[in-house]
C-alpha cells in the first residue's frame, strides 16, 4: 500500500511494509531529495527488533529490506546515490542495506538449518548463530533490552512455528 503527497515542494511516497518489525511499518521515500527513511526496519547498529506479538516477522523484515534495495538507486559501484536513514546509526546507501539484508538472510538460514536438525532454543543460542556479526549489530538500543539473543529467539520461534506447518 502506497500513499503519495507533496510537502514543501517535495514529492513524498509512504510505503506500508506489512509484518516486518510490526504490522505498522512504513518506508518514506523523499523523491526529490532521493532519501529513504526506513524507520525500525534498518539499523547500522542493531539487529532487527522483531515484535511477533504486534505482527512482526523475520520474513517481513527481509521483504521490507528487499523493497528498500529495489527503490534505492546507487551511483558508482553500488555506493552513493540514494541516502538511506536508518533507525539508529549512520546515514547509509544501498550497499549498506544489501549488507544488512545479507546478514539477516545468513542468520535466518543458519537458524533454519538448526531448527531442521531438531535443535532446541537453548542449543541454538549456545551455537551463537550471530557471533560473526555481534561486533557490528549487537549494540544496546536506548530504552530497550533487545540484543542478539532476543533476535535469535524471535527468529527461532518463527522458523520453528513454520517448520511445524
């Protein structure tokens, strides 16, 4: 679902991203400025804060990140171009979102394999499927207790529920 309007001579597109962090996530594209605000969908400092009780899902996060990548325009060697404003961290470009999406995909695939192998949540946590990314994305979020372990737990629970279907 997309809504278009103009403000201060700037065409603005609001794009609903269902079932990402919650059911109410929105990406905002400032067309003239070539800037995308991702809200909680993307961060250069933390793992996605998935809230399944409010409709969030790892699958939705990946779909939302792919959407950001689809609408961003790079300049040279996938860098520059569209500026992307994360929830936390530095102003980014398409390649930063690609790296984040790839990290989420890799962690997803690792946990999915562990679920398929019949591992319990505690065994998956002990295996530390995010370890090689923790130095980049396991930073405290002000006012939150979200961390790598909580991200792994949310991913495990979603993938385990999906494996039972």
